[in-house]
């Protein structure tokens, strides 16, 4: 035990003397969380909208008012000719164009079907998809109001009126969905890279060989080196929880102790991967590139953080089950947003524990073999 403590003290002194490593460990996660928390926002608001109102009646003004007052669209251009619409979309001045044809109001008054035209810039897929959904919702709401106005009270008695309730994220803010995921990403990136770079750096400097010839045993060397990165991960988790609570107004609804405990379980996987990469890399550049391209990017793409797993092909969906980050995302969002405990999250926790024990165990065996 004394040798492990001496090893931990040696690692702490070496860590404190490397100011770049200190900044990367504590200040970089805070900076990245703040930037990503504000920048990684999938909510689409104030979509630039042009209006071509060829009807100019009270009915057309009513439907236009629904668009402007919704907060989803910002009317920036009014055109009087259809020929001007193409130019606006070509130059990217607006993302959508609402065309209200002539006789729109007359068709509504005569109880005939009245049509609208929406032209969308499809080069921005996300904005186009969300904008169309908003527009369809606005038009459907207005159509329902007109229908209710024309129906008699007797016929309304049999109508089914849905009442919608959104749980866990009532405002449907994408930031509430993304910020907990950022915690998982930062924890993975920081501990994986720091572990691999820290060990490979000692290889380059020749200090690892000097430690090997001392009486310290391989398991003591491994525990001493990994303990520091566990402490760094623990501090990073607390920093992220504090920032998400006080800066983004997203407190942890579940148990903070359970969150920290399961983060430590996830650290077994990231530390194991970092240790494994250090055994196959000779330079810090190799360790960095291997971490990014062979571990982090596949995990990010296949974990459900960026792309919904349900939209992936079946073969790729099967591949996501071997990604520990997939299970960690379920745990993080369950504790943050739903406030659930281990009685609900035990399947994900058990899978993550299995990955952690397996990966860390294999990496330790390989590292001990290389050290020996």
C-alpha cells in the first residue's frame, strides 16, 4: 500500500508541474461544457420566412399572423410576384416562402378547400424538416379552429379532443437533452486521452523504464497511475454537475451519489481503453490519433448522441450494443431528467460494469506483459 501511495504522490507531483495537463484536465471540460451547452442546440426558432400574399384579405392576414406570432418564423421579406421567390431562395435570403394564392379568403368563405403553398430550402435539412413541421402544425391548428366554428354544438358533443402532456422535458428544449450527454462525452474524452498520453509520455521520456527496474510490482504501478485519473474524472463530474445546475438550470433530479458511482463504473471502461492504447502506441501522436479515430468517433456516432439509433440500419443497430457509451447515455439522462434510480437502470449499469471489468482486465494483463 505504501508503494502505491508513493506512486500516486509521484504522479500527482508530475501532473502539477505540467500546466498544460492541468488546464486540459479541469479548465478544458468547463470551457467545452459551456460552449457546447449553448452551441449544441437543435431547437430551430425564427426561421427566415418570406411571404407572397396574392390574396390580401382578412383570412390571409389571419393565417400570416399565426406564423409571425408563433416565434418559430421571422418574416423578413414581402414580395408581390411569384417570380421574385426563386431569387430569395437562390441567394439564401430566406429558408422558407409562404405563398397565399388569390381567392384564398373566398374559398374559405364558400366552405371550399383553400390551399397554401410552402417553398422550402432543402439544402439545410434540419431547418427544413423542423420548419415544415412547424408550418403544418400552424395550418392544422387554424383549420381545426375554422372547422369548430362551422360545426354545431350538437355535432361537437362527439368530438375527441386530445390533451397532450410532455414528461421529463416539458419545454422540449434540446439543451436539456444534450447537456447530460456532454457530461458523458467529456468524461470519456478526458480520461481516455489523459491515460493514454500520460503513459506514452513516460515511454518517450524513458521514465517508465526507470520505474520498472525499481522494486515496485506491476499491479502497484498500474493502480498508482490510474488512481490519479480516477480522481480527475471525479472532479470533472462534480464540475459538470455544478455548471449544469447553476448555469443551465438543469439540476440532477435523481441521486447525485448514484450518478457519481455509475460514472466511476464508466471510468473503468475509459481507463481500460486508454491503458490499452498506451500499449500499442509508441508516441503521443499515435496515442492521440488512435484514441480519436478508433475509439471516440465510433462511440459518439453509434451511441445515440448524434444520430438516433432507431434510424440506423439493423446491422448498425446491432453494432451499437457493444458500445459502452450507449448504456451510459441512458443512465445519465435517466438520472438527470427522469430522476430514476438503480431499480430502473440496473440493466444498463450491469452491462456497463461488464464492459468495464472486461476491458480494464484485458488492458491490465497486456500492460503487465509489456512492463514485465
